[in-house]
C-alpha cells in the first residue's frame, strides 16, 4: 500500500531498508511535522562496518605477508577479538552524523539563505542533480512556510553526503593526508588492539591517504557543518588542505574534543547540549578564520572555558 508523506501520522520514521519512502515523500512528511532522515543515513552503519572490515583485512593481510602476524589462523583470531571495538567505532561515526544533521538544522534556521545558496552552488557545480534528488527549487525553498525550522532534514541528509564526497575528493589532491595534522585520523580509524600492537605499520596501508581524508572530512563536517569548509576556504590562500589544517589545529589546541564529550555526557536536555555545541563550533571557526587570514585568534580557548564553567555549575 502506498500513502503520501503528509498522510503519515507517526511522529518519527526510521528507514530500515532502501527507499521505504521516496525523497518527495520524506519532504512531505517533514513539512507536516514529522522527524526523519533518509535511508542512506539510517542504513549507513552497514556501509561503515563493511568499510572497516575491508580496510582492517587489507592491513592484516599485509602483516601476514610481512610475517608480523603468524598466518591466517592468528589473523582470524585477531579479527574476532575486535568485533565489539569495530561496532563501537561504527556506532560513534553514525551518532556523530545524526548529531551533525541536528546542528545543521539549527544553523540553517539561523542562516537560511546561506544554506539555500549552498544548494544552488552545489547544483551549479554539478555536484548535485536537483531532479534526481528531488531538491526543491530556490523559489520553493525561499518561500517555504517551514523556513523557521531550517532546511528540511531529508534535504540536509542529501547535502551532507554530497558535501563530504566533494571535500574528500578535493582533500585527496592535497598533501594533507601525508602531513602531521592528518596522522591522528589514521590511528583513530583502527580498533584499539591494532593501535596497541601494529600502529607502526599503519603508514604502509595501501589506502592510508583515503582513510585519513575520510576521517578528517567526517570529523570536521560532522562538527562544523556543511557550510563550514566553503567559508573557511574563502580565507585560505592554498585551498582546502590549508583550511582543514587550520581548523583541526585550532580544535586540538583549544581541547575541544574533551569539551564536546563533557557536553554530551552532561545529562542536559538535547536542546541545551546542541546550543553548547554550536557555541563551541562558532568559536573554533572564528579562530580558524583568523589563523587563515594571518590575524590573532578571536579567543576560542576563552569561549570554551566559559562553556566548561557553565557545565560545572
């Protein structure tokens, strides 16, 4: 049986398979007040698991050939031991992506026309096909009675995917995946057992650069949002590699990762957590922009100390 999206009375939909809804149906349902992602987002855990499986097997097979791992039996035992750790890495990736969509929902409500312009830019550059993805026209988006909610979440899901794919391809063309700023993304991709025993061999992985670029793009976009890189690149003389490096260095120097974890573990309501996270990201972006433009930072560390102070109340 087929129904129109506006006729569905469920408050939340999760798509356990592919194309449970058409994109037009998702947009109708969202406009009627429903909450949902897209099938690609809801099912991304399986893709992420397969990605980890393939890359871990490539590493272990390389170690078997080197004689570091003593044969296929030990290789299989190591794989089995890492099952829970791989699941944790995948779940963390997917939780981060879901949170990214919520944060960009807030951002797009605050800066609606900027996000609409991003849609136009992506379509104009050939990154996004409006017809294939059922993307509303510029006029429809600007005239939407729902614009106070930001861009429709199913549309944000599509934009998130294309933004990451484009940034990944561009970052691969730079020397970022070979530099010091990218190394933590290579280490962080693999489960703890591999980090503890074989980290010195990670550099020899045939897909090392792709792993680093994917990790860096996911980390930055999931936190700073889909419009962050276009804004940072405006101040970068040498393009996306310089922009990503500047933001990551500011993020680490300000100890933002630990503060984000504290926010998410604080037990506050989701709205309060998200407001605090947006405050963190705004401060980091300001300092990254300043760094790219050769100016003194705007005080991200000071802003983050204020967030910590409020958490401790």
